[in-house]
C-alpha cells in the first residue's frame, strides 16, 4: 500500500510537539485533523486555530493526502 502524506506545521509553543519526521506526516485517507492532534498529544484547548490549505478549519475536517495543515496555539498580547 502506498503511503499518503500531508504537510503538517505546528507553530509557536506547539512546535515542540512536532513529529521527528519533519513536516511530511503520514496519514490514512479520511483521517480527521482531531485524530492527528490526538496522536501528537495536543489537547483541544492547545490548538486554537486550524488551517487546511490556508482555509480556517475545524478538528473534524477529513484529510485525504497532499493537504497543508497548520496548527496555532491561543495567542495573547496587545
């Protein structure tokens, strides 16, 4: 079976939870963003903004391979 990959980027404080494989992350087609966050032990409150291919998305968004996924923590400041 051929492996399917997404481009996964974790920003700011989440970068320490990035997989050792770098930004190329293997998935099974139909995997949700939530499943990936669970695997990386990122709690829902830690992933404030999710983007798939540059579009704001939610944890239930399904991925099929080739997507660019960006995860941002809550941001504070003024």
